[in-house]
């Protein structure tokens, strides 16, 4: 009920964000192959918490929907960072060559990170985010996932949220 990542311990509370257009559609067409037809593709991403960047992967190709990377690059282009309160956040599926931060860099809330893409195990553009209280070698699949709150609220599958444009 919470999300499709729930069976995975590290991602059990993960959230996948898609964006709807003015008429409630995620894209123009049915799984269009042109990434720019997805409302969220290329949108700017910002740090949701303060912390330090631990790992950056960038340069992987964006997938052509509905195909996705079936290999070990599940998160695709992504950022892993440790928050000031010792939590670990993975933000995944960034657009190729869009990540603006480097490993070791300090993040503040609102630091510009890059753009939404469709890399890794992603069949259409979206932002995947999950949080853990432990850090394992395979931080995408291993670790102890913990719930994420947005504006002091837990999100559940298919919940609509709005955020002011920045």
C-alpha cells in the first residue's frame, strides 16, 4: 500500500515523484520516446536537507521509455549524501551530465543538485528518493530504510502534492 519499493529494506519508504501538467497528465502521449514530452524531464532538483555529498554518479545515458537499464545501475545518475542528523539520502535517475555537486561538497537546504532524468532502472522520467539510517556498500538495495516526511507529512502511493515553482 505504501509504495512499490516496500519489499526492499533500504527502499521500503522510498518516494517516486512524477509531475502532472495542467490537465493532470504526466506526459504528452502514451510512453512517448521523446523525453522532453514528460512534464518532469529536465526540471531542477534541490537538496531537501543539509549535509555532505558522499557519492555522485553522472554521465549515464537516459533511457528511451518504456525501456530501462536492467543491469546493476539501478539508481542511474544519482547522489548519495549524509544529512547533518546522520541519515543517508539517495536521490536517483538524474538527467545525464546534469549533476552540479561533487563528492565531499557541503549541501544546504535548497542547494541546486541537477535535473530530473530517466537513467538507471527507470522506465519514465521521475525522481526517486529514499532515506536510510545505515550506510551499506550497496546503498541502493541494502540498509535500513526510514520514513521520509515532506512538510511534516508522510506521503503514500498515488498521493498528490503540490509545490510552488522555483
